[in-house]
């Protein structure tokens, strides 16, 4: 079973095999972590994303990391929070499952997730963190692969504390 760990960092600085991007369905960039990743990766990332034909909510697509320290970027599209009764839970879980699936399929050893959907898309951070940790644990328990480390990349001290508590349980 890979190690699960929370770190407080700008995800664009992490030297892992793959970082996950909380993108939108166009895959053509945006604000938040998506904007930061495109700025750090350089224009070649956008060129590669243009060839992907977008991405549905809950699904994921992989590109090179270009100028990032991470070799790969896994772009996933989280749900917009609309109160919780519109499939948000299942769609957010699918983001973690499909992203891990791509990393495992490629034989990657390390991956870092941001707190998908908890910024501009408004998903309550405590519910999102609980779901993220549970889904990653459940997926890894049933998927053999080379993955050694899964990082939850937190952008605030509050999120870091949340993930530390969940991971200690
Ligand atoms: N490193 C790590 N985490 C970050 C960084 C960073 N550099 N920057 C922000 N976060 P958001 P969403 C955290 O809004 O809610 C974009 O426009 C942030 O604090 O980036 O899934 C896309 O194109 C929060 O905890 O993504 C979509 O249109 C988390 O990353 C839309 O936003 C996610 O916040 C997606 O919204």
C-alpha cells in the first residue's frame, strides 16, 4: 500500500511523477490551480491540451509536464457544488479514481492531488477532504500498481490540518 501524506505547498513546485490539475471541461486553462499549472508549465501545455478535445466532469486526461518539475499532469474536472444532491459526491470520487487509474496504468510511482473542486467550484472543503482520503484508500486497496506515494497538496493551513487528521485516523 502506498504512503498517503499531506503537504502544504504550491503544487507546481512538487517533483513528483504526476501532479493533478483541477481543470474545467475545456482543458484550456482557467484560474486557481489550473492557472498556476499552465503558467508554470509554459505554453506547450496549452498546445498539448488543445489536442485532447476537452474532458467530462469526473474523467481525467494526461499530458506531459513540460516546464514543471513533475513529468506528467493529469487533468481532471471536478463537479461544481450545487448543494450536494446533484451527483457531486460520485463525480468528485470519480475524479480521484480515474486520475489514480491513469497514474497506475502508466506505472508512475508518485502523484500529488490538489483539493479538487474546493476553490472556484465551491465544494465544502471538509466534505471534499473526507471523500478524497476515503476514495484514494479504497481505490489503492483494489488496484495493484507501482504507486509508492500519494500526496494531498494543501494550499492552506486549514486544509493541511484537515488532511493530517483524516490520514491519522
Ligand atoms: N497549488 C495547490 N493548490 C492550489 C493552488 C496551487 N498553486 N492554487 C489554488 N489551489 P480551484 P476548483 C487550491 O479553484 O474549485 C479553474 O478556473 C485552492 O485553494 O483551483 O476545482 C478551472 O479552470 C483549492 O483548495 O479549482 C475551473 O474552471 C483547490 O486548489 C475551476 O477553476 C482547488 O481550487 C475549477 O475549480
